[in-house]
C-alpha cells in the first residue's frame, strides 16, 4: 500500500504556520543551527536538460514557499494549480494579517542540504526523491527543516510542473 499523496498546499500551510511561530515574540536565540554550521550534502548532478529543469522547478518551489513569493503557483501543474493557489493565498493572507509577510519575504533560503534523485525519468512524467534539510533565515531567527518526499512532475508547454508531493515516501 502506497503513502497517500501530501499536497504541496498542505506543506505550504505547515511552513506558513511555522513562519508565524518563528516571528512571534520569542527569545532572540536561533531555533536551529546557522546555515554556515550545516553540513553540505552532496547533491546529485543533473545528467541531462530535463533533469536540470526538474531540479530547478523544485528549487523554485522550496524558495518560493519558504518566502511566500507570489510566483509560487507558477511551479504547479494546471491540474492542481487552482487548489494550490487558493491554499497559498489563504496562508499568505493569514501571515499578512499578523504583520509578518514583508519580513518573511526578505528571508533567505539555503537549499544546499537538499539532495535530488530521479526515480523515474520518462518524457511525460518524472518522480524526484528529495531528501535532506534546508534552512530558512529570517533574522534573528534561523530554522532548519527536514525533507523526505517524492515529487511527481509533469511536462506542460515545454516546462516541468509539480503535480504531487508524497511525504515520507519509501
């Protein structure tokens, strides 16, 4: 029995709530190790143009969702973009009501701890296993998040788009 799909929108919601917790009044000590203290994972080198494009859309996903970038919906497949956009807009509005949106948008994202491994590389579907950690810095706070998910990507109009994210995939 396979793991149930975990929507990127749900992942976004979890991260937005984390962002709210990070930005609530708290001690000024960082909640995670500083990015310079993180071991750098050896990232797999893309072996063709499709792999390079697939890894790039995933990097954009992580960077944009961590900073609540308005361009986040652009990484999603037309099959799921409506629900992902609605979830994104709701989370962005929640963070904005708390007065934290601009601060989060100025945050820095370090993806050097993530590894991308292609499981399936067909012309009409790609499965990429993403593992490791990435760091979000919104001074004075730094948070390191773990990732272990399978992303399903589909080609649309010459670009790879995220269709699905399955957490804890094995």
